C-alpha cells in the first residue's frame, strides 16, 4: 500500500445515504377490460409510474404486463384505483403442473393451456404418486441395475 492510498483513505468522503433501487421485474395482473376506453384507462394509470419501462395489455386474456423497476403491490393498487377489479395473474402453464385437474386448479375461465396455481396441483413429499414410483424403478446411470429383476 502506497503513501497516496494511505492518505486518500483519510480524505475519502463516504455517503451515508444509500439508494435502494428496486430490481427489474415483470408484474402480471388480471384485470377485466371490455373496450378501448377501459384499456386506455388502465394503461394510463401505470404508464406514468416511476420505473416503468414497458406496459403490455392483452385484452383477450384480460392480462396487464408491466416491466420495470416497480413494486408489484403499488402497480396493483394503481390499477384498482381505476375502478376495475384486479388481482395478480393467478395462472401458470398446464404442462408445469403434475395434477392439472385437481380441485381448484382447473378453471373454465382460464385462457387455453393455463390452469390456476394452487398447492393441490403439486405432489407433496409424503405423496406416493404413481409417476414417482415408476420413475425410481429404473436408473439412467446404470442401465443393468433394474430394480424389477
């Protein structure tokens, strides 16, 4: 360590104020929009928020997607202030879920290929699902070690 580094350590100015930026994230909200006016009202409510980069609206799926450095709860609150009933996007792709027809997961109003994200659709650790039993019978590492024989 040189003399200059030693002296500069005494003269450095440290800022006590640290800024916490919100991370870049995608917020998806389900909000019913019937016409162009509804769509415009919802778009204008979130487009002027600080940190918003893009706003995408899919009226057919009743889906609002906001990308940026924003707080999801503040976005939801802004959308609710328009007078529309809104909630976070409750659907996930059907191929991700083990049991898509479990109680509460299947929703007739869900867009095609999507089901509700509920805990009953995922197998638990104590669950003895038939798929798990058959998958553990065979080993890809040692093909000659079949547990059926």
